[in-house]
C-alpha cells in the first residue's frame, strides 16, 4: 500500500503510479491523521483511478475547481466582479460538492433560497451562472456527461418608457445647460449614459460625422460606430474648447453623475414621472421606429448585440409595415373585382 507519513504534515499521504495522460506519480494528502480513514481514502482513490484508466470513467471534479477554471476563462469580462459576488453567495450551497452531486433538487433549493431574499430577476442571474459553469463542465471541459436542467423564471419584457416630443421639449427647457446638451445628444445618438459622460474628443470625427466607442468602453464588449446627425453635431460644436480631453463637462471636470438633484428637479418641474436617464435611450429607439427606421437599422444605430433586443420596439410603429403589406394589393385587386358577389339568402 502506498500510504506514508511526512514530517512536515500531520496527515497520512498517498502515492500512486501515474495513469494515462499523467507525467508522474500522484502524491496527495488524505486529509486525515487516522490511519483507518487514510486507508479508506487510499482504496477509494485507487479504485477511481483504475476505473478511469481501464474503462474510461471521468474523475470526479469539485465545484470549487470548476469555479476557479470558470473565473480564469472569464477574466476578460467587465462584469466578473458581479460573478464573483454571486459565487460567494453560492458557496455555502455548492462549495463542498462535486459537480456530479449537483442535481435538479439542489438547484431548486438554491432557487427557492435566492427568491426568499430577492426578486426573481435577481435569482435568474444566480441560476444563469450555475448553468453556465455546468454547461462548460459538460460541453467544453468534458468533466461530466450529464447536468441537471436549470430553469430560469420567466421575466417581464424589458422597460420601454419613452417621452413624446412635447415632453422632451419641456424637460430639455428645464435642465441646466450641461445636462440639457447631454440629454439632447443622447436622444440624437442613442448612446448610454456612461458613453456620453465619458466621450472623448479623440473618439469624435466631426469632419466625417462619426464617433467611435471602443470595445472596452461599450457594454456588449464590441466597438460601436456612431453616425452623427445634424443635431448631434450641433451639440458637439457647443462643447468645443471647453475641455482638452472630454466632450461633456461641468465646471471644467468630466460629468461624474447625471442623476442629480438638478435632473430630478427638472423632471418635477416639467411634470414627467417614472422616468430615468436611461429611458432617453428608449426614447431614441421609439422615435426611430415611429419615423419608420427598420428594426435591423435601429439595431446598428443603437449598438444592440442581437436583433431580439430591438424587437421590443417593433410594436411601436406597426404602420411601418403598411407599405410592405400593400405590395400585394395590385395582385389581389383584380381577383377581388373578378369574384362575383354572393347572393344574399
């Protein structure tokens, strides 16, 4: 038996010969100072390795190992800090489990526990991380053959609050100059708050009516080209000479926050309720659909990654399909005229 003690450890250790794919023998602590338990550990490990070598069974993998690998592979994500927070919350449920121990019942317990302390939308973000790791373990890492189904709660459609032209005019008139310019630029371009507030002159090409948001500054991780219409250009013209680096500033400094007392006071004075700064982006999309901009063009203008994200605006201007529907009129008109009217009973 390859069971031995070491001077630098209180535990028994195991040494087993290498199996296929390993460059050297396996040396691992049993995690116990009791020889009987250490012997049981040795025998189980030896059996597992024999099964792995002879009949191709996959070794058991710990959830903790999967978490480490997942975080290493997703280190480029700007939202990784959120994933880390989610994984810390999940640790009491899964931290000591092997991946093959995670079944539907365990996932349902986590689902119930998460909804007890938050919304269903928040629970979905936690469940999505579990599902992502399990799918990677099965499909990419080939650590496991089967995983439980992780069902998410059905969520309501995304918010599409938008202003009318008259409402925006009232709000624009009540905003302080720096916020008024930023708001007008937002509804002219559809850019998100952070991209407007942190827009730099080196990202603007006034001559070619074009702006460029680099991938590391854009939400979906891809660079976004922004065509500048006349309104956007006029707003930019007003900012020239105010700051050497940033386009929009307040008291010679970049605008750190737009949801200020001045913003909320302007909303109140203009009689607008239930409206956030981000809804200016919804206003941009709504106005485009009302003006007849096709969904696929709106997707590119607003920098949405998938067409599905833009479909929520499809219902706003169904009359935009009227021209398409009318293309059959000439074909069907002769049929209708040639069809005799039925006699009434």
